[in-house]
C-alpha cells in the first residue's frame, strides 16, 4: 500500500558507529533515517530513536531489543493540553515553596529544589492517576512544536536543549525523538480568509525562526498533500506524559520536595501549607484555575478546549496542519506516544469552551481527517480500521496576552506567577521555570519587613481588588449595610451643611458658562479643586434637583460609601443594590413585574446550564405573568434552535404554547376577551404616564407614524444584532439557518460545533441585549418597567467595555431619570439616551466576538458534505 509521504527505498547512510551498546547512523535526511530502520542489516529488530544532530544530518540510534515504532505528536499545541500539562490544579510553590503538580509546577519545583536553602512543597488538587476535567495531563501528548513568535521564543529556545538531552540520555523520562511535519493549508493564504486555529501563525510561517536550531528542511512541493501551500520537516521530541510526569515527581522527591493534596479557595491559603513552616514565597502555577482562584481571579484566562481520540494504530510522524475544511477551531494532528501509550488524533482549539464531554460529531471528523491525510494509519480501511482506546477532552490554559511570568505581593506574601501557557506548556517548561527561579531570588533579596503603613495600605488594596479572602465578604457586607446602616444613618443623623451648598453654587456658575476658576465661588469660598470635581458635582447637581433634594443627596453619598468599600473587581455589586426605584417597585408597590422578571432571570440561568426545555418552560410561565417578556422571545428562539435543532425547537415551542393554554384554560370560554386583554398589542398608552418619550410631545407620542417608526426601528436594530453580532459567533448565516430548517438532514454533521460557542456570557449578553433593545423602542414605559432594566444595565455597560467611571456616571443618570416623578422632557431624554448608549456600547464591545468568528461561515459551508480527502495521489 502506498504511503501518503514518499520514503526512499534505498536510504543514504553517511556513517555508522557504536554508542552505549547501540548504534548511531548519520543519514542525509529524516526519510533516510526512517527507511534505515528496516533496511540496515542487523538493526531491524532494535528499537529506533531519532536524534537530530547539529549539522543538519540525522543520527539514528538503535538500542534495546524488540520491535520498535516511531511515534509523534503534532503540537504541544495540542500538545495535548500540555495544559501546563496542567498536572495539578492548584500549583503553589514555596521557599518553602508551594506549587501545583503540573509540568510547570513540577519543573519549577525541581529547579527551585536544586537551589540551596529552598524548602519546596508542592500542593495540588490532582495527582498522577486522577481523572478530572480540571486535570488535563492524562490526555496530554506532548511534544515540541515551536509556536511562539521570534520575539517571545526565549522560553522554547531554552527548553529545547534540556528536552533533547532527556531524549538522548534519560530513556526513563519517556521522551523520544520524532520527525515532525508541519503544513500550511493553502486556503489560509487566500485574500480575505481570516480563518485561524487560535494558535497564532509562528509554527506555520513560511520562513520560521526555528530553522536556526532544529534539524530542519523545507518540504518539497512533491512531498506535500493536495491543498497544502508549503510545509516544514524537522527533528523534534515526543513526550509520553504518563511516564514523564511520574519521572518528574521522582526527581522532585529525590531533591527533597514534599507533595501534598489540597484544594484551595484563595491563594493566601497556600502560605500555611509548607512542610517546614509558613511559606515565604508562593509560586502560582495554577493554569486554568488562575481564573477562579481567590486572590488571582485572572479574567484573561480561559479554556481552549481540546478534544482527541486515542487509538492503538501507529502514526510514523508527528503531523500538524494549520486548519481544516471544517470549523475554524478544529485542527489536524497525530502522534504516537512511546511505550504503548497509543496514538493521539486531534483535534480542536475552542477558546472559552468549558464543555468536558466529548462530542461524537467532532470525534467522527477527527478520525475521518486523520485517515484522509494518512490512509496507512488505518491500513487503508478508513475510519473502520482505527482501533479506538478512548475519547478525551482537556482544557488548555489559554491567556489573552500570553503567559504571566511576574511577581507581586498578595496579603503580605510574595507570589510568583507562572501560568497561561496555552498550547506550549511542555516545550517552554524549563525556560519559564528558570525565570521563576530568577523571580524567587529577587523576592528573597527584597526587604523582609515593609513599614507598617505600607503593610496596611497593601492589605486594604488586596481586599478592595479581590485578592484577599476577606473580599468574599464584600457582597453580603454591602447588602447588610444597604439594608441597615444607610437607613439608620439617614433616619437618625441630622444633616449638617458644610460645603454642599457651596459646591452647588459653583456648579451653577459652571453650567451658566463661566470657565474662569477665579470667578467660580460658593458660599464658603472659591473653587479649589480640579475639573473632575466639577464634572462629578455637575452630575450630582442634576440628580438632586439643583442640589435642593438633600435627602436624595444623602442617599447617593451613602451609595458612594458602599462603592468605596468594593472598589474592584466586584465594583458592579453596589449598582445592583442601590436603586431607590427598584426597592420601591418590589417592596412598596408589589407589581407583578417582580414575578415576571424573576422568571426571566431564572430561565436565563437554566439556559446557561444548557437546560433548554426547563428554561423554555420557566420563560413561558413568566410570559404568562406579563407579556413584556416577549421582548426576548427572538433570542430564546435562536438559542433553542441552534441548541436543539428544528425538531427540538418545534417540540419545545409546542410545550411552551401548551403551558400558556393550560394557564389560560379557566378563561378560554371567552378567548377573545382573554387574549385581547392579556396580550393586547393595540393598547393606547396615556401620555401622562410615559417615562421614556415625554420629550417628543403629546401630539407626536399619540400619532400612528410615531408608533410605526418605533416598530420599524425595533425590528431593524434587532435584525442588525442578529446578523452581525449573534449569528457570527455561531458560524452560521441566514442561508445556513434556512437550509437546516428545510433540509432533510436538519442541522447536518457540522452544525453541532457552533453549540459549543454558546458560553454563559454569550447567552446572558444576547438575552439582555434583546431586552434593552425592546425597552429602547417601546411605545411607552412606566416606572415598574425599571425592574427589567435595573439589574441588566450594569452588566451590559461592563460588557460594552466602558470605563468603570463612565459606567457609574451612566448608571447614576439612569437612576436619576427613573426617580423623577412625574417624568419631564429632560428625564425622559436621559432614560432614552442611557438605553441608546448602552445598546451602542454592547454593539461595539462585542465586535471582537463577531470578528473572531468571521471565518466560521466559510469553513462550515460544506456542512453535511463528506470531508475532502487530501491524501497524496
């Protein structure tokens, strides 16, 4: 059977010599060395190891007895979730040093333990032999495929000599030499094609930086499979992590490292877990869990989900391609691990996807692509020729902006961070570990005891920014203070006039057009503060009726006090509890909107947990309370359609309608009366109660042209968001939707890939955006409608990427406007303006989501069609 890649039938061996009981063959190329395995007399039955030499020739060392096979893995990019081989989830390192048991943690621990004077403790949630979605190491490859840019390649450059040494001299480490074939898909180079696999282009550059130190050659056009523009062939290494990590553990134990299990909620807890006392330094190698670990809470860290299939078949080389004909976040790579570790076929690189379950559709595509690219792996029998061991999913620790290698003080203890390696964990492990050693040494050289005032200041900052465990008490504390302290102070403590009137007088002069600071004065003297003071108090001037509403001013300053207790990161919390109008709606007015909005939030929660039928029924029940929830029905339909398909959408729609009928059953003797009142779309609203459109005047408000214009604008903006913001992340166009709706095969084989883009943030953003768009163009809003807006606005302003100060200003303007009774042209203009700004902010703030998926449509146009074969003729 012909191989997918040409191999010389007569290898060119330059020289041979004995070495450590085996032999070294210097060959002209990798293919010569591979062919030599089976053709050189006396060496056929010996285990082959490929070792790249410095002169761009290959050593082919044979040692040991018994049949051997090449193995490979394309990419630590899948490397497979090297995940910092994520080996343990909470790596902490001490001097006494506490670390997590991953490749990064173990390597850091090993190098630190070799330094005199260091007592190292590794604290980890998972140990070798455990299986958990947070613990990716059991599924790791791994290998050495340079992925970083030339400027950021120092970690990989430094790691290569050590991995090469281990492969050549320490067989018990489970590392061996492999040929790597890396190929660029020609479609990636087409103008306008923005398809990316999430890994960057350095590995697939036409003239890569790693040619200078790897045993490299440019693949000839005749060696490339159809569809590939160019390729690289070089000597690399493959790491069997099932062997390598236990070996690292042994090396650490040999050098006195202590290992213990623990699950930490806050990084400061690590300081008490050192085996020889309180830790002086903590090294944080928590990988993906850095996004959730208290004191770190790195919002830039997210999973890059990888799915693989492990088979018993053998792949003679590492193979990696830059993209596929399927989804832009799916890849092709294959490797055979040493010592019976099986062959890993991949894969995916789905950023932001936490799903731990293997997708059978993706698994089928992974296997099909592998046998198309290299038919011999299955003996020419196609997918049926693959002998499956298991399916797996791992979550790589991707970090926007790259790996975090730096030190800081948290809760009075030095913390050295080493996480966020994404797909190049193993291949940069020794380089980053050496940097950890340097940072630890710099910590030990720092002053042991800071002045008391600096310690107090640092403590306050840690609490305010969420780095201290006390930060977890901020939300309940704010709630209690809001419910008790503010009420008590405002009710019992008399207002004392100091500078408030003077500030308002100064603001009045500013608003009247005065710009000369020397001429802006109040009752207590001239203005002596910078301009920001003027802007802030200008906002307060409007919120408090030109400074005359002292009670409202007190309430606003009570809110400001609470805000100062939670500067960040949960700075949005005060905005959720300080609304006067919201308190009134719930506790003083008891509107039914309170129930309707409860069911809306409950249904969103269920959708985020992918409980589509339960969420749909809860939403329908809320719709039975008040039809305002119809505003989000289009998004609910989109979510359900993409998640459950045509049949599932029809089924759930029937259940939701059935629930409405059951709720209305006692009243259906007069269906016209019931639906005409309960769902009256032609209702004529009274101008005197409107909160939002008073500034247009009563005549315009009551006109049919105005109501028609609002309806047209509502539909237009909603459709614009659907086609430019909500569909692009799914990778589907309107044509795809129509095709899936009316075609026989429904979603088609590639449709399921988009389901994994439905992150909780995507679901919350789309539902709340649809809601505020509906409120923006509503014919008339009454005060109780604020219940649908108050809790969503802080999130949407944050989602829009606005500066926190601007978020607070906009929230304050909104709160003021909704508290003006009766509404005025000015207040109604603010109501509409803040909603419009919020919608615009979400539009611009989510543009990256749409851009990052811009190529999804082109890569999924072939959904339902067989994968195109790219094997050699």
